[in-house]
């Protein structure tokens, strides 16, 4: 396929703390695939060049390498544990599709009729095993397991809203979290041959996270900076509370990830309309410092780490309504040049 470089859609800016490149693609979400060394971007329906598409991009230059059209607007996208497959759901369709990265072809895995798919997760050890939360008008109905597109016999029906699935690295357990509130119980489920069964009800406030929960091996963490050990013992234990609120207001946090390259939890956020990456140690959990993103923004979300100095996120600049992709190159001679302090109060002060 002919490679397309959008020269007219690029903007490059150099600052003391790094260099940024903005590609004007209206992105909904993005993922970096380390096996293929490519960036995969789901594009919104209003993008003039690639509406309702998935793009494969060079993660350093933003060059569009391959594209494929979708049947409608994408809602959520994840990748398999072996990095060979992308899974995604739609905003207006009740199905789960997959994209085989090598062939770049799309296949439908499962459909749920009149229900909606609130969240999903593929098994880390077998990409043909899929777990989904189904809902009816926003209320959860079941947590189900599929093998090769076939519904398994044992499912779980929560008695309250569950929006997020976390998973143990060996695929043996699920953690159900309510990403819309911190006020409800969560659930720990065991994966068996023909489905899932209840292990225990847990105190979901330990993770205190609005939005997605993510894995650092078998540790789970979220936007609040809480890190918990959900799987290694019969009692779920809080591990750390990253002092994210010392450097960022909660509503300014747009993306977060754990980087094995940096051995750090990284949060992207805004302070006074400037974007920052803030780093917290992966073992000791202390604040290491921040890097200015070399662009002024009013909107930041998503975060993918390409290598030690290269990061990609979704942004909207102050004079634009649509989203764009920001490729940021941090300086290699300054590790964490800034020490931010937005709030004097600690995590416990804020929540108690």
C-alpha cells in the first residue's frame, strides 16, 4: 500500500524542554504496538480524510502506513497479549470486532443483540478467550466469557454498576470496578473452564479511580494514583498512593500509564493551560518530576510511551475544535527538569 505523509497536516515546534509534532487527525483513541513498532489510531467520524477508520502510523513521524474503514464510530480499542490483534467495540453497534494486524483484515467475534458492551478484555494468555460486561440502558446485565466466539455456560450477574475489567496476568482472575463512582463494592471473579464464578466481594474504594483501571503486571492502578494488589492474596491490599494531586488537579488528568522503560507511572495533565508529563517511581512511588509538553493545550487525553524520549497522546489546541495527535520528543540531557506543586494538601487530606 502506498505510504502517505501528511505534510500539510503537520506542525512542528521546538522548545527548551523538547520538540513536538502535531498531526491533524481527529483521533478517538490510540495504542502503541511494541511488537510491530507501530501506532494504531481509531479516527472519529468527522475527520475529513479518514472518517471511522483505524490507521497504522509511524510512531515517530506520524506517517500513515495503512488504513482500513470501519462500519461505524469506534468506542473502545484494546490489543491482545501477544500484540497480534486489535479488539474494538462501537458506539452504535452491539458487537465486538477484531483486526488481525499482519493481514490488516477485520472479523466480527461476537454480537449481543439489543444489549450494549460496556467493557471487554481478552485473556492475556489466549486471545481467543474474551470477557465482556453487557448492559441494558446503562445497567449491567452479565459478565460473560466467550471462547472462539462461543458463549460459555457460567456467567456472573453483578448487583450494581460495573464498568471496568481488570485481569490477572495469567488469565485466571477478573477484577470488576465501577469507573463511574467510588461508592460501590467491586468483585473478584475466578476464570474456570466453562466461564467465570464469584471469588469475593471487595471494597472498591481502595482504587478510588474514575475511568479505566490499568495493569502493571498484577498491580492495578487508576487516575487517582492508587495502586492495589488485587490478585496475589485472598485479601486485596493497597500498595501505594501516588501523590498525583500535589502536581495536578483531578479533572486535568487526561491519560496515564506504567512505563517499563522508565520504571515509572506517568500521568499527562494540564497546569494553567500547559501540558505536562509527571513521573512517579515504579517501586518506591515517590514523585520524580515533570516535563513540559512544549505545546499549550486545553485538552489532553491518552498516553503511549514509544521509547525513553518519545511519547504520543491526543490533544486539542486552544484554537481548534477537533482532536489531534501529539508526538513529543523529550530532551535526552534533562531527565525530569520540573518540580510542580499545584496543591499543598496530600492525598489523604483530599479524600478524607
